[in-house]
């Protein structure tokens, strides 16, 4: 029986500008992570439309092997996070997407990024 669960995995945010995989416990480029998350959601929404799946649906995001990871919008020399993640599995609370429009997707991604910034020790999204 099919339950409609689709899993996607990516390590794009863990690569530097040249596409080289970063050393373990280095940092995550949060701007890249956010962009790739929006792109992945857009692709998945098109897949759902192709399959005839209807709204709503849930979004789950987990960072596996996250212990020691630091965050930065532009790299380790630009406004790095005040703390590293202290858990190997960072689970973002599930998000209900009731609509597939751009506003709903942007809101969901903003919620995910807020959790990520909080995990890095910020009380809100850093201003760049």
C-alpha cells in the first residue's frame, strides 16, 4: 500500500563555492541551504501535481549528523553563528502545507530557517 511519503536527500549546502565537500564539523551555508530547499519543494510540488496528489501535505526536514555544525549565510569568515549544533539529529517540527502556492512555500521555508537559526544560537534571522 502506498502512503504518499516521498523522501529526498541532499548535501548541496555542505559544499563550498567550488563544489568541494566541506570537512566534517565545518559549517553549513545557510543561504545555499535555503535556496536548495525552495528548489526541492518546487520540484516536489510539480511531482505531486503530475501524480494528481491533492493538498494539504506535510513537510519534514531533518539534519542528520549535525553535531558540531556551525551556520553562516556566506561562509565561515562572514557572521558565523554563536554556537554549533549540539545534537547529531536536528529535527524541524513538521509543517503543514495547506496550499502549494509561492506564499505558502516561502512561509514554510522561513519557519524551517527560523528553527535552524535558533539551533545556531540566534534569536532571529541574522541581518545581512
